[in-house]
C-alpha cells in the first residue's frame, strides 16, 4: 500500500536495513520489540536495553544518510 509502508524493494544495498522483531544489536544489548514507524531516511524501532531494562528508540538510517546523523 503506497504511502502507508515503505516499499519492500527499498530493502536493498543503500536502502533500508531489514529488521525483525527479536533481532538484537550491539552484541545482544538491544532487542527489537516493535516497529514504530518509517520515513524517507530511516525506520524507527522500539528496543529494550538488556543492561538497564529501559526502552529506547532505535533509528536505522538509509546508508547514504547514516554518516550524516551519526
């Protein structure tokens, strides 16, 4: 459905990074809980921090924009 979700063909090199519920980042410290949204430059995920048991927003930027925002 155009406009409500990102296009699956945008999950490619230079595009969105594929993420699934339960995926972990930073050596298992952050676990993906759910997708919160997306934009033209990133996807936004709710992640739980195993070290402090807090929740965080995880923004995954498209490759061309990653260095600009890091």
